[in-house]
């Protein structure tokens, strides 16, 4: 995705951005947000399983071949199921870690290596985490553990990559109105949304606004942070 245009309305003008898991939900919202921070909106697509190491290698080979440089990388791909502690299988645990944590690390590492190889004035890595890493909710063990790991990945990455001018941050959504979350159990979704202090669930565009800020030159002195975007949900 090439982002260019007038800086007053397109803060990511001239940037190239990659978003994983951008086919739907929060990832799609972030991709739309980056496109609006564009000007020309040139979009390229690539299908890859982020839980598969060879697929990640293929993704970055494609990025290196097609893009002149990489300014913004958003590691968004991730998933998780609600499974009680005593029923969580080793296979489910391994699948969740492979996608949410190992996949996120390998993608961030691949992005950082390309950024170091082809430096530009504003280079940013953003990892989509979750407020589930901040509390203890029954049935979310594997998911919460991976997101807590992601938060530490961001902190250490921010320190190690600062010398290369690469910023690394996390974005932690609360309950968000995506097709998947609303279709799984509409009654539970509505009940959870009603507990949010600001009175509603977040939207993918709420997350996009935060992602654009953290990826833009406006956040040039922001690195290693975990920006919680949850309407106050995690305060309860």
C-alpha cells in the first residue's frame, strides 16, 4: 500500500505500509485508515499464513521484491478461542502461540530487517495486542498469554531498534464490533459492550485512528508504548 499526497490531510504521504490480517475486522479497518492517510491508495495483496514460518519468508520475499522500502508494518494477524483452563489442549495452545506470538515476532523481525536495509525518515512497527493481556478473564488463557508476550516483544524491540530509527509500539483494543465477534454470540457481545464506560464497543475505525497516529511522523518520539483503545473497559 503506497501512502502519498498532501501532508496536511495525508500524514503518511510517501510511505509504504504492510498490514497482516487485513482481510477483515480490525486489520481491514487499519488498512482503510492507512489508505485514508494516503492520497494515491495503491494497494497490493499477498496471501500468507502467519503461523507458518515458510509462508512468512515468502511474504517478506514478496515485500522486498515489490516495494522500494518499508515505512510502516502492522502485525495484526491473530486469533483466539474461549476455552476453559482444564479443557485447553496442547494443540490449541501451540496453534495460538504459533499465530499470535511466534508469527508476530517473525513478522516484526522480518520488517525490521528490511527497514534497516532500506532506511527512511519515518519507520514504524505496530503490533496489535489486546486488553486481555492486562487482566485475567476465564477461558482466555492462551490468548492472554500470547498478547502479554507481544507486549514484552514491543518493549524490547523498541529498545533494540531505536538506534536504527525504528519505532515499535503496541495497540490494545477492547471489545470491538467486528463481524466475527458479533456473529459468534450476539447476546454475549451486547452484554459485554454494555459494560464499557463510554457506552459502546469499539469499531475497527477507532483502532485505525490510533494506528495511523502511532505510525505517523506525529508520533516521532513515541516508542515502546502500549496504547489502550477500549472506551475504559480495562479500568473496571
